């Protein structure tokens, strides 16, 4: 039977190492030493270093993903309110995870930052899209949202927020971010048949 404490120790070790090193320069031996366990024990839980990173990403998004599932069931809350709550939960988790080493002097390369952000973004979209699409479908069924492609809308929103709210891929000033989010909100309002200003509270950049 797997030891959950040892499993978490391995994830904690990688997260700590990422504050001082790039993923490329971290070895399985480094992770084992940081965790205080034998290298062989690592392979009992994970087939590779990449698998450890994937598990770490999953653990950091565990709370917002559970939030997404819970919100999808709370049909008494307006759909766009639930979307805003979901976006904020995801943004908080992403910010906490992506700031690894920001309080230290470690200079992360653009390539490394893009690699990590792509991993987070892929996981975020694949896991959140079904629940966000479900919320949108509920809004359509209730007559609150008028749109024919709920899955596509969910994916578009997640991609825009995921890329724009972190400047790994695009160098973004707060003003640029706010401008893009305002544009997304306007697109959502026009595309779903809502009055202008209805979704202003979705502007997470403010």
C-alpha cells in the first residue's frame, strides 16, 4: 500500500527545489535527497521526473477543481456569478504556484517559464472545461445565456484568462491585462445576449 506521507514528501521536495533551480536542472536524485528518502523509493511512486511535476500541478489545482465541481451543482447561483467565483479560485492557485522563486534571486529563463506555464495551462483547460461548460449549459437551459457552443465558449474563456493573466507568453502590463479582460467581457455580453455592463464584475484584473 502506498504511503501518502511519502508521496506528499516527494511533491513537497520538487516544489521546494523549483524555488532555486530550473526543472531541467533538477534530477530524481535531487528530489530524493530533498525529500530525505532513497532514490529507489521515488520510482515506486512515479515513473519519471515529469510524472512528479504532473502530480504536483494536480495537487495545486485540487481545490479550484473541487470548487468547479461544487459550483456546477449550485444551480441557485447565477451562472456568470459562478464563473467569476471559479476564475478567482483558479487565478489564486495559479498565482501561488507560478510565483515559485519570485521572492528569491533565482532568475528563471523564459523557456523554463513557458514550459511550466504550458503544463499548468493544459491541465487547467482539460480539467476545468467540462465543469465550466456544464455551468454555461445550465445558463442556456434557464434562458440566462444565449449561445450555441458552450464547450467552445468555455475553452475560449479559459485560454484567454490562462494566457493573459500570466505574462509568461506575452509581456503584459496591468493596463494591457485590464484592456483584454474588458474585451473578453464585452465579447461574452454580446455573444450571449446580455446587456452591456452585466458582466463587469468578471474583471479580475481590477
